[in-house]
C-alpha cells in the first residue's frame, strides 16, 4: 500500500510577495464528501458513479481500503470513479493491513463501517496518524458489539478491530462535537436492527446524514437543546446506488480565497464551492473582518448547496471569533490566523481545543509559525490571539509537522508579507490538495 515505501525526503518551498492574483479556479472536490462517497458506494448494492472526487492520498487510501474490503473500485477518468458495492454488513475480511496514511477521517469512518460487519481488520497509518486518538471511536463501536483485539497504548494505531457478529443499536452522546465520531457510530449502526441514535450537544458537520438520505436510508434529524442535534438512523436499510457529484472543498478553497484577500489588486473566482452552513464559518468570519466576497451562483446537489464566489483584495480588521463557530471552520483556523496577521487590530479565536489533536498540535504550530514571521501572537487556554498590524514581516521558516494545512497557510502568508516565508516540507500538501502549487502559480503566485 501507499505508505509502505520509505518516506520521501522533505521538499522545502518558499513563497514571495506576488503581483495581483487573477483567474477562475475550481479547487479539488470536498475531502469529507469524497471519503464518504467511497464508503457509502461500497455499502450499496449495485453501481455508484462518482464525479469530482478529490484524488489526494488520503482519499486514495480510503478507495484502497474499500477495495480490500470487497468492493469493486475503479477510476474511469479525472475525478471520475465507479464502485460496485457489497451491501450493508457485506464487507469481506481484508487480506492485509488497511493503511490510511495521514487520514484521520478515512481511518475513523472505515473503523465505524467495519465495526458493524462480522470481519476482523487491522488499521494503521503514518507516524502522524499513529499519534492521533482513536479511543473516541473504539468506545461507541464496542457498545455496538465490536471489540479491539489489539490496540496500541493510549488507544492509538495500529489497531486490530473485530466487527460485531450481531450489532446492537445504541443511543450515544458524543463527548466532543465531532463529525468523525458521529459518522463512525452511524456507519456501525447501519448493520444493527432497530434505531441507532447519536445525540450531539453541539451540531457537527452533517455530510454523513445527507449522504445516508441520498443513498436511501431512513434518517431523522431533530434539534436538541440550544445548538445540538439528535440523529436517528433506522438500521438494516438496503442502500441504493445513486450518482455523487462531489462539490469543491471549502477547506481547500480557503487558501486561494485568503490569498486573494491579502495580495493587493487581486480578483479570483472560485467555482462550485460547497456552502453547507456547517462548513462556512470561515466565510462568515472573513466577511465580519471586511472581506469582499461575493456569491455569484447558488445551486445544490447530493443534498449539499454549492456556489461560485468572487473574492477581491480587501483591508481586513481584527474580530472576535466565538467558540460556537469552531466546528464549522475547524480546518480553516491556520489560514484565518494568517489573514488575522494582515488585519488591523487583534483577532481572538476562541475554543480551539480540537486543534490540539489534528495532524499536529495545530494551535502550537500556528502560533510558532506566526512568531518566526514577526507576528505578535499568544495562546490563552484554548484561545488563539493574533495582534494584526495590517502587514506581516515574513522572513521565517515554518516547521509544518507533516501537516498539509500548516504548509498551505504559511505559503499564503509569504505571498503578501514583506519578506519571503519558507516551509520545511511541502510534500504533505498532496494529502488534500495535490495541485495546490501549480494552481496558485497559475493565479500569479510566486512559489519556488
């Protein structure tokens, strides 16, 4: 599998102050929908065509896992794939280890899907993924009837999971707002008779619920408390194949969007960007900061709204970002912190606890990256506070900690800072945005 080979040597990269960025681009397909489209396609009976699939390493590893679990998975063109599924509960035992590389999403979701099937599978990943917490998935799936045969200390990978022979429907309250935990429980619950219920105190991304409905499952979503949700899934559905058009990923769109706001004279159009309200916290925040972001065309597919956006260079001001907004933009904080560096005044980003368990401790990594580039920043508990001066000095080299979003965020910084910004390793950008560097160069970015 892809990560068995020796790791490639680091690929340093630097970004320099650029002329105006201009052009019209479609960033890669949404990562969350891409993972889920492959998994649901594998759980249907019949053939599911997918277009716009993100072809980064993370998603390819999920496709490989579906193949290893018995689905027929083939690429038919750029971003175009076709799956013939095995039906709910129909996974076969994989011959080898399921290697998810750098992808927490792929690993956790497939763990949920396997937990509802009477098979045993070993889950592993790269050095970064091996550090990430998996006990939060094992806890609920063990209640459903799966059990970990082998688990590394601290609930870490590699983990060998034996799926449930007779899955039991459960009611589960998620301990933290996490679409991955919720999705793992719902995927495991597909094979259980009766109703599986997930209760969230705070709503997380709802792509799994939308795609379940798209493939014909019976799902009920109700409000719970102030900002929470209760999701009820009727078990043992026969999922029907349905075409999936993957919208462009708002987390990837964030990088050219912020670059266009920061580089003077820029005007960039981003097409087909998903506008699911649980994913648009960054756009809301940037507009509060004074960003000129215009919605050109709103439409919908696979139950997900998408739009084209025109983004023009803007003078930004510091704002306070409430903790309640964190789940809708958790992956966008590194690039928001870069935008905040160029704003006038202080930006306070509250409630970023989840950033400590991403590909790296993103909170510390972002603060370190800003500091070496002359930006005043502090961490207060789970809050990130950036003191913007309308410009950033640059001139530093950022340690990316094998984290694709840290890498892209600081390359964006270098396009508008006084001195170039370097990153120690650009190779991990391929996990989510393989064409990031050529796409940005095509808009006029100076990356070398």
